[in-house]
C-alpha cells in the first residue's frame, strides 16, 4: 500500500473489486506478495476487458478490446482505455457494460 493511501480508500477499492467480480471479472496477483500487482480480465460478447493495478495511486490502467478474426496492426481493436489511480480506473471500468 502506498504511504499516502488512506485506509478508507482501500476499503472503497475492495468494494469496487467486489462489484467488478460480480460483473464477471476474475482477478489474480501477477507478482508475489500481498501488495503485488493485480490483474483482472473479463471476456464477454465480442470484447476482452483487462485491468492492471500496479500501485494504489499510480501505474494503473484498463482497456477494452474487441475480439476479431481479422488481423489489424497496432491497437485498432481497442475501443476504450483509461489510466490513473486504482480508484479512478476501477470506477471507470464499472461503467463499461458487458457486451451481450
């Protein structure tokens, strides 16, 4: 946890993670330790959503990418992306409705 992270922010982040799990995201630690980076993903409809939480107040991002059988160079399939603090990223991703 970042030195400037308030305990109430951690509780809010945990509740946001719980809501995202209810929306189909699966999360896992991608490095050792209880404060190791966390990655979440969801495949729904024609999209793959990914969340990466490195530090609480920095290095967090998420993106939504359409799945397609076409090969498109670059990031032509990325529909949405966001970055910032963990709370900002989690709040933004909660607005991304799963596609049917």
